[in-house]
């Protein structure tokens, strides 16, 4: 997306509030026009005193100044309020659009993105866009209207002076800002992306603080952060040079314009073509022509950063979602049975297949285990089932309905997952469990916690369920985090429950308790289906069905005893794990 396309895209976002922004721009035009009138009126009053005007005329000037000043203050307030109302409403909309896009794209569409950079976009880049809506559009409209009106007023007093001033006004209002834009656009892009890099490095440092301390990586991390800071500093120096050039050129242009008008005006006064008391008014109008232009020219560096930030936001917001259904089915899901039909998948078009024509069925009301060595494709099946990715070939059906005809939201209503890596939010235990079902009552939350065997631990905390769990569950053991995840899954009460290697890093006793919780939940209803993705075979020996994967291919389906006799890969894996246990 180039510079012009980004501006048009920002303008499209403004569509619902264009009327309000037009009102703000109108208020600003009145406000700036009144500022010019006040300046000219004040100069007129001074000139009136110089020519010996009477008290009545001076009182009229004074009262007019007071009245117009009060009116200007009202318009200034209304202009600021309406302009920032538009800006902050649109910033909220942009944040909402960004979050919706992140939710729709995750996780497959965000695999190449860095979490720190995404946080930088959601916070810093959204805030930077405020400059475009609150401090660019209305000032630009005013800069196009008010100087021309001031030049028209100047033409009434001194036509020749207005003609001389016109090219200088165009230079200051158009030529210099365009040159500044050309000079600063690349620096602005580098500054925004560099700030994103800093956010990434800071996020990595905070999340990996233990590893940094243990391995003495702090100095290296600090050096990388310093390098990113230097890159941002160099980009900001470029913006500062651009701003300095613009300020210098603008001041020189204004000075040249005022000097030219002073020379021409003094000649007209000496020749008698202009009354002497009109000369201060001409100078005041000349200065007033440039005031609205300054409001725009001084914003160019910030404007460039706002456009660069918007481009970073739209690169996420406008990214097409890949997991939308090909068509929405009106058929209902009849049960919790799952069929994987000749399923093939690779993470990129040229890469090796992670799954190669895998077919098997998960019967409703049963516990099915999927086993295999690391890299066999076990978790990939879960990712496809949850529509994080879409299969290259084949089909997945739940209750006889193809997932291709269901929205991702509908699929996730049917499935609850206990992941291997559990995220504990920085809120109470109650709210951490309620994440799975926001409308759940306290009774339902506690029932799920009891079934997950985490209730007693929570009640032992100082405030029970209202005790803060702390960010990331830093004070919880791996088993406690897993049980909270299990409580979430039980609370969701979906017909299909998946354990995605949820016990991989637990000790055997905790692992048995976790699997026992799953069996208890499944036994409460014959329609509930459980899938266990497991690396260790000991915890799934009693599963109704065991599916064995090897290098992305299905090599065995059956129960434990049958597979020991018929599936060499399963027998080898079981023998290896049994030997490890003996050691």
C-alpha cells in the first residue's frame, strides 16, 4: 500500500463521521477567520488612534474586539471538541478492526509476525494515526480556504500586494510541504518500523528474563536493543532535519513575503496611492495569510509518521482471512463423531507434506488417542480440526457435516481444547476459568473446577476464587496450570474435548489425574467425545481407539493390545518408552 492509497484508506474509515468532521472544519474556518479579523481590527484601532479618531469609534473597536474574542473562544472549543471526538471514535474503531483481524488470522496468518511488533501496532501506531484525523484534515481545509480569503481582503486594500504575495503563499503552502514530504517519508517509515523492533526486543527480554540471567545473555540483548535504538534515533534525526528544513524555508518565505509587501506598500504610501493609515492593515493581513499555513507545515513530520503507522495497521486489517467457509451449510451437526477423510496438508506449497492422505474415524462417546513420535503430525490434526489452517486435500466432518461449510466460530463451539502451553491471564482464578464461557455462573465455575481437581487448591488461596492468578500464572506449577485449562474446557461443555499433548511436561501422577478428569467428564454423557494427543503411551493404553502416525502417514488404528501385535511403529515406540521408564 503506497502513500496515496493509505490516505484514501484512512478517508474511507472516516466515512461514518465525515459530517461531524465537516462541522469541525467549518468551526475552524470561522475560528481562524475571526483571528484575522481581530488582528486587523486591533491594527485598525491603533491606526485610528494615530489619526486622532474620536472616542466613539475607539469604543466601537474595543467592544468589537471583546465580543469577537468571546465568539472566537466558543468556536475554538467546538472545533477542538468535535475534531477530537471524531479522532478518538475512529481510533477506537481502528483498534476494534485490528483486534478482529488478529482474531480471524490467528494463528496461521500471524505465523510470521512478532508479538512485540503487534503490540506496538495496537498501541503506538493507533495513537499516532490520531494526528491525521484531529490535526491534519481540518487544518488542511482551513489552509486552503482562509489564506485565499485573506488574500481577497488584501486585494481590496492593495491589489498589487496581493498579486505579489500569491506565488509566495503557494510556495509556502504547497511547494515546501511537498518537498518536506519527499524528504521525510522514508525516515518516517524507518522510525515506525524501528519502534516496532524495539517493542519486539523488549517483549523478548521481559518474557525471557530468566534465560537471560541464567545464560548471561543480558549484555548481548542490551547491545541489540541499543542498535535498534540507534536505528530509530537516526530515522528521527532524519525527521528532525526535514522539520528544520521546512521551518527554515517557511520562515524565509514568510519573511520574503512580508518584506516584499512592506517595500511595495511604502512606495504606494509615498506615491499617495494608499492612505498611510491603511499600511498597518496591509501588513496585518499579510501576516494573517501565513498563520493557517503554519498550522499545516509544522505538522508534516508527524503527518508522515501517522501515514506510516496507518500503513502498518492496514497491512494487518486488510489481510484476507483464509479460514472462511466455502459455503455455509444449513445442516445441523447430528452427533460428536469426527471423520478425517484422506487428509493431506503442508505448511507451504513447496514444503513436504506434514499429513499425507490420513483417514480415520472418531466415534461419538469414545476416547480416541493419537500417538506418534515428535513431528508425526499429531498437533497438525488438531490445528486443522480447529480451522487454524485449511487442509490441502481431503475433508474433515463433524456429525456428518464438512468443516468447509461451517464458520470458524461454529467449529469452536463444538470443540474445547486443553493445550500443551496454557496461558493464565492476569486476573482472578474465577475469571480465568470463566474465559471459556463468559455467561457462566459461580456454581458452574466451581463445578468445573471440582471436576478438574483444582477446586481445593483454589480454596486454599487467601481469597479463594477471587485470588489473583498473576500474569502468566508465574506462581503456579505446571499441573495447576493444566488443571485450570481443563476446568475451562469442562466449563465450555462442548461435545468434543481435545487434549493437545496437555500432559507432555507433567509427571506421571499428575498425568494420570488429568486423564482421569477427562474420563470422568466423558462418562457423564454418552454423546461426548474425547481426543487425546499424546507422546507418552502409558496414559492412553486404555483408550477406546489409538491412532498411530509416522512421518505424516497413518500406520495403525486399534486398541493397545492389537497395535502391539500389528503395528511395528507402535510396538517400537512402546518398547522405547518402557525402557526409559525402567532406567
